[in-house]
């Protein structure tokens, strides 16, 4: 894929929280959404939409062992494309029949449907290419390490400051 086809996504150290804790999946999703709001990728209320999608459709966003890719359709509360990453070393139960507990919650904001699908596909492709990616992410000890890891593993996305 040429560089002009890459989807630009805001992602840097301020969108990473390592070693977090959550008693429920709702708390984990909210933490991921909070980072997106604080970074100016979404407006307050996006966190609630993320939770509502899972309430409505179930834990399908838990796409692989240890990984939840939380997202909501583009809407007026989305300001720009963004990606957040929160690690939960103790794991969080999303009530998924096969992939619990979740150690990495990746939050996504996108401004249009094509980019929405492209970002999700990009993360899924990276997982297929490197099944140890999630384990490496959860073990990251510094936010910049996790940022560097995802930038290296998601070449189809232009992750920038």
C-alpha cells in the first residue's frame, strides 16, 4: 500500500495508559474513551456510545485473545481519527466466550465509514501477522515503547502526533 493510501490516525504517548485496573469492562472501555476525549479526538459522550454498542451487540469487539478493539460508528462526537491503548495486566472480563480476560483495550475514533473499516482491518491484519503483538503490548513498560511497537506493526496506518 503506498503511503498516500495510508489512513492518518492520531496516536502518541498521551493516548497510552499502562498498567491500568478496571473492575468491569465498562470501566475499561471508559478509560480508553477518556484518552480519546482528552487528546481531542472525540467529545465527551463518546465513551457512553462505546459502551452502548457493546451493550447492544455483545462483546464482538473482543477480536482475539487478550484484545478488545472498541469503536463506535463515526458521529458528531468524533473530531478526528485517533487510537488509544490501555493495558490491563490483571485482565478484564468482557464476557467473551473464548478471548477473556482482556489485557489490551484499543480505542478507535474515525471520521468516516471507509476509514472506520480501514483502521479496524489494519489492526486485525497486524494481529494475523504477529500473534505476539498483544502480549508485547501488555508487557510494555513505557508509553513510548507501546507507541513504537504499534507504529511498527501497523504500517497501513499513519500513526502520528
